[in-house]
C-alpha cells in the first residue's frame, strides 16, 4: 500500500457528489493520466487550494482511475496546520499526485477525522484509560414502568437528585414509532458550505452522553429515555445493544461497571475518543434510566432479551389520602380527585375481570394524571377533555355502561357537553358510582 497527496491548487480538480463509502469519478482538466500510478488499496488525501486551502477528503484507490470517498469534511486540516514537509511539496510541486510517507498521511488523516468528529484534547498520559481498579460508580440500568400518570418521570428526577447528577450531565430523549438508530447513535449528513456539499457526522444523544462520560470519569452521567416502548427499542439500540451487558467483576483492563463486550464502529469510536482498536464500551459512570407506560404495550413490546439487561421497577399508583393531590377538588363534581380516581380504578379492575381483558388494569388512572390549576382545583375543561375522554375512548371503551349512564346510546360529545356546558356533573355517571363517590 502506498500513500499519496492529490493536489488541486486552483480547484480544477472536481469530484461527483458521492457520499462517504461510494466510489466517485475524478476529472483533471489538463492531464487525464495523472492517477495512473494508483493501485487498488492505495490511500489518497486531497489538498484543495483557492477558497478552501486545506486537506479535507480521504480516498481509497480502486485502481488507476477510480477513487472511493471515505470521508469529506467542511474544514479539514488548513494549510497552516500541515506538516512542514507537506507544505513544501504543495509550494513546489508541479505534479497533481505526489507520494508521501505513511506517517505524514496518518497525521493528516487524524487531523481530518478530528475535524469531523472532534475529540476532547488529550495526551497519552491524560487520556482516560479503562482500569481494573474499583470504580467509584455502580452504573444503573433501570426501566420504570406503570400506568399513565403514576409519576414515572418524577421518580426518574428523584433518582437523579439522589445521585447528584445535574441537568448538564444528563441527556434526555423520547422514543417514538418513527425514531431510529441513526437518530439515537448519529449519522453523516450533508451540509452546505459556501455552495459546496460536505458530509459531516451529527452525533445522537447516546453518542453525545457517552463521549462526555468517557472523558470525565470522575463524575456520574445519565441517559434518560422516556417512553422506551413507543419506539422499536431493540432496533434503535441496534449494534450497541450488547453494550448493556455490564461487568460484575474486573476482566482484563476493565473494572466492574464497564460493558462486558465491545462494539467496533470506527465513526463512533473516533467521535468518542476510544483508543484505536479497542472498540466502544459504556463506562461505569454512565447510568441509563427509562420509563415505560404499561398501557401502551400494544405499540412496541420489549422482548425478553432486551428486558433482561435492565432492572424492571414498578412505580406504585397509590396516592396518600392525606396528600394535597388526593384532596384537590374537581370543578363541577362534588368530589376530590383522589376519591374519584380510587372509585374509577375499582371499576376498571372489575371491568377487566368481567370482559376477560386482563390488561385493562394497565388503564387505571395514575395519581398525577391531572393536576390542579392556579385556583387549586381541577378545571372543568381539563377534566372533561382529558379524563372523560380517556375513560370513554380508552380505559372503558369495551364496557362503557359500567361507569357512564346510557353508555351504549350516547357519544363522548354528549357526555362532555352535559358535564361541561349543561352543568349536569354527577348525572353523567351511573347511580351506583355516584353513591360510591359520596360514601364516607
């Protein structure tokens, strides 16, 4: 393998708009045979003059007249930053293609990579290195699950506060059906720089927090994933799925808490700054927390292989009868939120038994499904458009008469109109439910 510098001082050297990893044709205005010395596998770095005045592309030769573009960046290594012997070649050479040393090529290549995937500056002595010594941190991987409004996100924040992980050392992301691995890990995207297309790596939240944690192993970091089952979690994690296996005891140069297995991904490895050839791993100071709404199990189911790598913790749906949230009144209904919620949840559970739909218990109202406004009541509109709609369209869709009066003959519009506009209040519910609400 040989290494070359391809020089275009006046921008006459043009390339097709090929993305990284694709081959591209090269045309040179005054000498079509310039690339003849290239053999398959040779490495080429391009220096462009004019307004660019930098090395910004790396190619692999596919023969004497074809190049595969490996990387293209907007800035690259400026002329002023190039090794002195390379600058002399550029200043004096009359050839477009000049063979250079492997060391010079590696220096320029590293500069280009750092431009595309910037690292935290480090030296061999200061670069964070994995160690078999005991870590100060025990990483957690926890999925908090429960019914809608039971306080999963609040519980996450309490845990972060307890562990003293501030917002600046936390990265939050919400999964959705359209969310994919490229969003989560990062992807190479085109950018417009002075009318020219450049391809640069944009990191995802996983890669961003991994890089921060790796370069600051004296502090704890956290990645928080909200609604983890609303996206295809296994597909979103893709190849980094196996990083979720953490060492329970030291192994080789890695202490407990590091990922047991590594993943080789040159782009992620370069962006994060892992030593060459070692692959990427989760460090002990990176904790992963996630929330899962059990009423949304029909969106995406977390398979057992994925769940096995997490601690699953149920967030209780109980509400203390002495708490302010329990006592908050509902406008238009002579009842507290806590009492209403308790009685409705009993009906949802009984409906689950009568209809044979065991999953209906996941439809229970969470303690914090709604909250009071500034006047310290739950407003009519909030209760009608949020609570009544949820009960009618979701929780009791298969058994509405168990709660709503004339539930088979009426529509949700009728129910909301009676409650909100006609001030009928309790009259929208069956008599036995009203009796339960008013019972001491």
